[in-house]
């Protein structure tokens, strides 16, 4: 969707953002820090927000594309699966 993100510094969230480039990360349960990050975002120009969203989209495509995640999962399963079992590979 190419949208900038404000998220929490917690597992599963922090990895989706490059701080200051594709969004902002705030401390969990810290409303003052969240408000600060929101004010930082509001202060950006329209172009800066669009650029931030585009960088976020590029990060998602580069690191979290469905094929990448599924193939990483299948590679992990390979370590635990007997060698006689068949494996499907998704196209790159």
C-alpha cells in the first residue's frame, strides 16, 4: 500500500520499519513517545510522507514478499524433514 508506519518497538512490529526512513518506532505503552512520533510525522511534507511510504513498500517487497517468506519456511522445514520426503518449491 506504500503507507508510512508508526509502530511499537516489539517483536513482529519493529522489523517492518526502517526508523525515520519508512516510518517511526515508538516505545511500547509510552503515549508521550507515540505522540512525539505522530507530531514528527505530521511535520513532514506531503512529498516526504510519500517517499516514506515508497521506502516502506520497497522494504516489504524486498524482505517480506510471500515467496521469500514461504521459501524461508520451507528451507527451515528441510532441516527437520527426513530426506525421502518430497518438497515443492515456489517460483522466484
